[in-house]
C-alpha cells in the first residue's frame, strides 16, 4: 500500500510535492472509514483517495511519477 510519496524534479513537478494517505486529526470523526497501519506504528491510513484539479494541473504526471517509481523499484529488486 502506498502511504506517502514525495515527487521533485520530475516532469511538471519542479518543487517537492507530497501525496500522503496518512489520516489527520480531523479524520478521527470518521474512525470507521480509516485503515489501521499493519506495520503497527499506530497511524491511521486512508483506504481510498481521489485526485482532481484543473486541466494541466499535474494529475497525470503524478500517476506517471508513481508508475516510474514502481518500475525503478522492481528493476532493482530483480537485480538482487
């Protein structure tokens, strides 16, 4: 499960931008909608997210950055 990713200097992301699935204090009103961190760190995680914004806001580039990271990680895991 993707918990948090920070993207910088990739396609349209010049500055560091963080996409996080960690729950925040305001989410405590909806505890039944949160997932428990299986690593046992006591943090609540959001089970689903939506990405929306204006045209040319970088939504597709966020998905491309995550995909690139997955390909890169899989490449290095195969080399082990």
